[in-house]
C-alpha cells in the first residue's frame, strides 16, 4: 500500500445529542487509544482537531508527559504511539498539513453511525485504499454526537456505518476507529 | 448464529509489565466501551472479573448510575449497554454462570498480544463461531500486561494476536475487544 493515511478526531464542528453545534472537550483516553490504534495500523499522523487554544495546551501537556517526561521512560511503547499525534485547530489545517507533507490534496472520508444516501460501502472503501495511486486519504471521526453537516459537505465519501448484530449503533469513537482501521488497513484475515 | 457468546475482562489472574502476578483495578471507560461493543455485536453477557470486593462495589456504583440513576435517564443507549454487564469474582464463576444459563460448559478462548505455538487463526476462529452447534464460547481478555499462564492453561484455544502493519502490538484492551468482536461476529463485509 502506497497511499498515506491520516486520521482526524474532530472536536469542532460536531453536534451534540440534540443536533446542535458544539465544541467538545479532549478526552485523555481518546488520545491514548486512537494513537495506539493508528500506530498499529501504520497511519501517518493522527490529528486531534480542536479550535480551543487551552484544549490544545492540555493536549500538549499530556503529550509532553509521554514523549519527554516520566511516562515515556516507564512506557516506551506509549511514547512511540504518541509520536503520530498532532494537535491542530481545524479540519482545514489538517488538510493543509497533509498537502505540505505529501504535495497532494487528500481525499476526505467521513464517518457516521447513521445510515444515509451515497454511503461508501466497506468493500469499496477497502478497494480504494488498496488501489495503486498515492493520493493521501484523511479519515475524519466526530466526537460528541458526531460530525456536523459542514464536514460531511466537504467530504469526498461518507463511509457506511459499522453494523453489529442488531440495531444498536452506539460504539465509542475509540472502538469505531479501531474497527474502521482494522477493516481498511489490516492484513487480510 | 446460534452459539451464545460471552466476553470476560479479567483483572486477576493477570500479569504486570514484568510478568509478575497482579490484581488490576477496574477502569471506568473499559466498562463503557466494552459494554457498548458487546451490545453492538450481540454478546450475551460481559463479565467484569475482579476478586476484590471493593472493586466490585465500585463497579456496582458505576452501573447503578447508568442503569437506575441520572445517567440512564439522560443516555438511554448507555443504560441498554450496561444491561449486559455482570461483575464476578473469578473466571470459574463466569464459567459457572454460563453453565447455569445455558446448561452447557463453554469453550474457553483466550487472547494475547504475543505470538506463540498453537494459536487459533482468525479464519478458523470465525468458522468455529459460524458452525452449527450451541456450545457457548467465553472469550477472555486480560487487563494490565495480559492474562497469566493459569488462564491460558485452562483455555481450549488461544486466538492469534491482532496484527497491524508493523511490529507494534500495543492496542488498548478496549480496541482489542472491538476488533476481535468485529472479526468474529460482524456481518461479513
């Protein structure tokens, strides 16, 4: 696989349970779990996207503990996982960062727990990743009640929801990222 | 699929990073994330296994908030997820609980981030789940540094590790459960 893959965890623009626009707070364990998953599946960078300066300072404090402080000494695997994490203020900045790194504009893929029209099915998503071509892909996940319409509107594809055995569709974003990257990037089982 | 599937999150007997036996503490977000994943994939029960009475009291307090208290009112999907959670003192009690419920002794499947001999490969694991037959399966996951030898020794199968794109094998247990249940129980993608 040649395509560089990037993951973005979006704290804004997202909606709350009532569909209203909010800025959600950074959750410590999101960063740990998703960084470890991204490192496992060879993701180039994991962008933590939050427009709040103080939230990004919190992220930097957490990262410093694991990258430079006591955490990294006692747990070098966590230090390695955190090496893929970057805090940024907006989805646009994540796109620019990928353009600077690769010289190409990424395809934007969004994710949702909800069904809808024109969803990219898992087989096609996997096929697109496996195809030749070096255009990077940025996969965006929403926190809180999910990505807001303005993010879907700039995306090239919305991946179909993860379905289990029934109608329950309330995975944590940590679990959704794990399953998504396994489905798209793992060695075929 | 007819086989009843059970998941156990083991806090003892497990080992720490140095391979020494420990009892690990219950992590709030483990319960939330794994309950939601279990509910998504139709798991019959999710056993939180910890021999400490005070730890199981903590679990009951957390569950009460979501099943009977304010949490369940504001977030009914979380209440539904918690309906599959049961706190128990030992792996043996989980086996007995399944025997009482189904009238059959379960197959014990264990998981590990480490390679080794006689691992059950993912294809065979999936095939066994899909086969006819009603013998329940109990899938055990270790916290801390993983399950200890005495758990592996009573297991019928050890599933092979989840491998990503490289040698990094440090997924969180929350992510490992999500990927495992998706690989074994999801509708085929």
